[in-house]
DNA sequence: AACAGCACCTGTAGGC
DNA sequence: TGCCTACAGGTGCTGT
C-alpha cells in the first residue's frame, strides 16, 4: 500500500530514467485502469516527451511536452506498481504498457485493479481536493492547531483533503509516537500534543523516505526492490506484540472499516 | 457535518 | 486436498 514515502521513492526512481523519453505506443490491457474507462484517453500521449516526474500526495505526476502541455497522474491505490522490468509473478497483472522511442518500456502492474491513470485537460485544475503536503512541521502544526472537528483524529489524518499523502501505516505510527489514541476527537487533543504530532508527522515521513518506504505485501520500487522501513514500525501490523516504549500488548481496533493499531497504555483518550 | 455502508478487486489465510 | 468465507484497504459514492 503505497503512501507518501513509497510514492516519493517511486517518483524519485522513475525520474532519472523517464525524463527525456518519448512515448511511442501505449497498450491498455484493462480499460478501467484508465480514468473514465476508455483506453483512447491515453492516445493523446503518443509522441510526447516526458519532461518531469513528480509527486503530490499519493499521486505520481508526469508532465509531458508538446502543445498544449500535458499532465498525467497515476494513483497506485493498494497493489499498483510501476516497473521497468517484470518480476516472475508480475506478468499476469500488467494492466498498461508504455513503449518508448528508445526501445525501453514501463509497466503498470496492478493485481487488484484499483489503481488509476488520469490525463488532465490543459485548463483543468489538477487534484483540486488535496490538502497540503505533510512534510513541513510548521505547516502541519498550524493546521493541527486549527482543527475543531469532533471526528476521530485517525479519520482526520486519513482524510486527503486535510493532509495529502498519509495512509493507514503512517497514521498509526504517528499517533503512537505522539501518544494519542486514534479515536480521540480532533478538537479534544491538547495543545502540546498537537504540536508534538505536528513535528512527528514530517519527521516520520522523512525517515521512511530515507528507508525507501515500507513494504508490506505489494509495494516495490521501479527496480522491483522492497522498502526498508518495515523494521522500524512500532505498532502497525504488530497486534499482540509488545510496545517498544512500555511493553504493553499492541491492540487493533476497527475505525471507519480500517484497522488501527495502538498501545492502550501509551495512547489513552 | 459526520458517518456508515458499499463498490471496486483478487490473493491469502483460516476454518472445516 | 479442496471448498468456502473473511479479510486486506484508498477512494468515491450513496444514504441516513
């Protein structure tokens, strides 16, 4: 499940290879991987040069040349991968293939078919509903201090309109590091803990980027390598294990139909 | 405004 | 072994 650090790693791996390449052909094997469900939506990319590879929230952004300039976003959702080379088990799950004029390829592989590729119209605002990037402690802290909603803080952190790029893994980890129970209403979190959370989120994401992300099941870098951050997780996926801070047993509860992992001693409402 | 439920998908893990 | 069910989860939609 790629979240911000994983998508950042993927974009950083794609950029040096893809920039400067011109698309020769695109083959779509699963139409619904293309936003709108029509394979022909990608036809406008043929003959265009990739100028830039970036990231916004959990989206990879390709900027292509020509006139007008063209922008493409790719969301990997749960099982999406962008690969230069296919691993042994990837072949049956190739949904879209990009062929470049220099003879190289890029594969969009996606077991569960949730991932989406979207071409944006030239005058269309791109990804208008995303909140700010959570990589700057000042921005995140100020945003957290303004929260007055009664919604559970875990739900708020997963809301991409509030902050763009945090998913289930890093939400759980950030709340544990800050000593905040995931069900705490956002407006009930004391000032000091909001400031702490505001520092912890960018720090945690920054460290995960350095570790090239967290591989749980399907995430891989474009070189088909795994992330190294999993060994640093304190609560996510560790139900029944012991808390690294106090030794209590990590618990798992369901919030909004998603699992939340937390330490009942360190994180009290 | 908040939230619950569902749809999209398929591999994997568990029970019997 | 083989069948069945539950589960994983990001986003977007509908209904309450």
